[in-house]
C-alpha cells in the first residue's frame, strides 16, 4: 500500500514538473516574440497592403537633388526655398497631407505623361511631373496633349529613355520638396516635382 502511495506521489511530482516546464517554455516564447518586428501592415486588408506597396515607389526614386541643365531658378516663387508646406497632391500613398520643406523652385513647363518603362512591366499612366528639361531635344514652346517624347528623367526605374505620350502640360513654378509621408514610411528627400497648386503654406 505504501509503495502504491509513493508511486502515486512520484507520478504527481513528475506531472507537476512537466507542467511547470511547459509554462516556462511558453513564457520564453512570449518573451522572444516581444523582440520580433512584425511587418506594420500585418493587420491591413489586401487592398491596403497593395496601397502601401504602391506608396513605397519613392524608395526607388533617384532623389539626387540634381536638376537638369538649363532649368531656371524661380526669381520670386510663392514658396521660397526653406518654406514649410503641406502637400495636397496624392501622387503616392502617404503624400497627401504630408508636411514638407521646399528645397528648390524653378520656372518651366511641367507635363503629365504616360509611358511604358524600358525595364518592362505595366504602363505608367499620367505620371506627374516631368519638366521640359527632362525631355530629349526639348522645345521652347509647351507641348500639346498627344505629343510623343523621349524621357531623360530618371525619377523611377525604367523611365529614362522611355517613349512617352504627353497627357497635359502647364507653364508653372515646379518645386523640389523634402517631406515626411503620413503613412509612417521613411522621409522622402528631393522629390521631383510638385507644382504650385499642389502645395499650401504650413500654418501650424
């Protein structure tokens, strides 16, 4: 009888030891997971994830801050270099409503263009903006919708050398802007280009 009692105690103790070890292991897993950096869009819908992916296009921008030869600095721009602005354009996810600072202002013709990247892939429609000096053999007069041009701009992979169709054009002041995207992605430096109607003064 005593042997059965002792065996019962030993079994009970073994069970409790295993149970305790299990809890320790679980606790270790929880602590380890605290250090794991989960993707920020894990809880987003598929559509939202696609938007985030599209918004990351700026990662591939050259963003060198170099302007094409012949571009003329604006003499009295509405937003001089150093101005704090709010971006109203939505060229990319995280742009609309973002706070930025003007780092360049130039007078030129700006175009929205549609083109097929030289690297392959889908046609890029109504890209804003390419300026006159970023077109091969630029003309002095503004180009009309439907005009075919060869792009010298390299804002995105596959843009330089691409044949493009002008969708619209405007003579305006174009701005180079640094800004912090509203979707939490890394700061964008030397974004080319925004036109005057796409920004407003930051009054905050």
